[in-house]
């Protein structure tokens, strides 16, 4: 079930989910797990921005347990305001392979369309082949790549950039 951030202890559950994923090496942009306060501040910012059409946050539950989340935010630079970036998509390993990432991403695309976003961008670590395949299957196209840009300890990964043009009707 996809839900809104008003769910019971969404922040606490999101913190646990993100901390577990980052500790396990997930490509979410953190090297160390975010603190609960960091996740709470993020949710506060996203909820406030979503009220004016500048963001969307989606949560996915199995019963009352949070198993996935994703969000986009509108770009703040005045010349980029018609566009947004899908900043995070995270799914618990226990929910992998059941289409949850697809449903979350599709819902976020719909939210972006409803908010009048023209281009929805994202970037992903180059070794995250499942995510890259998912994004391509939903209509995103690669528009750039920075070789060895992402540093996790001594390891280096490509940063891959994707975009979907929401001005074009999708079939």
C-alpha cells in the first residue's frame, strides 16, 4: 500500500529503513547512515515543499511496516523551476522483486505530472543495475555519465544521469 507521510512513526520507520540500507551498502548517497534527526528534518522539508507543489514524498507499507520510500523535489534555481529531481528511492530487501520500486516510481512520476513538472531527472550509481533497468523501463533515458565520480571508501563508481520528459504524453 502506498501512503502519505502522516502514517504512525513514519520518521522512525524511515530512519530504520534508510539506516539498514546504507549500512548494507545501498547506493542512496550516504556513506554513514543518516541520523533520526536528519531524517526528521528531511521529512519536515519535504512535507512543507509538497504543500506548494515543490516536492512529493511517497511511502510504501506492508501492513503498518514501512518497506519503501521515494521523493522528488523541484529545482530551486529560477531557470530550472519547471523541473524536479527524483532524489531518493529506497526499498527494503524483504520487499525486493515484487514491483514496489516500480509502483513508487510510477506514483512519483504521476505526482510530478500533477505538479506541472516538465522534466523529472535522477541520478544513480552506475553499478545499481536493477535501478537503472527500472528507470529505463518507466521511460527515463540516460543523458550523461561521470566516470568514477562516486567515492565509497576506496571504491569508485560512475554517476549516471537520467531524465523523463513529462511534457510528452506517455502511452
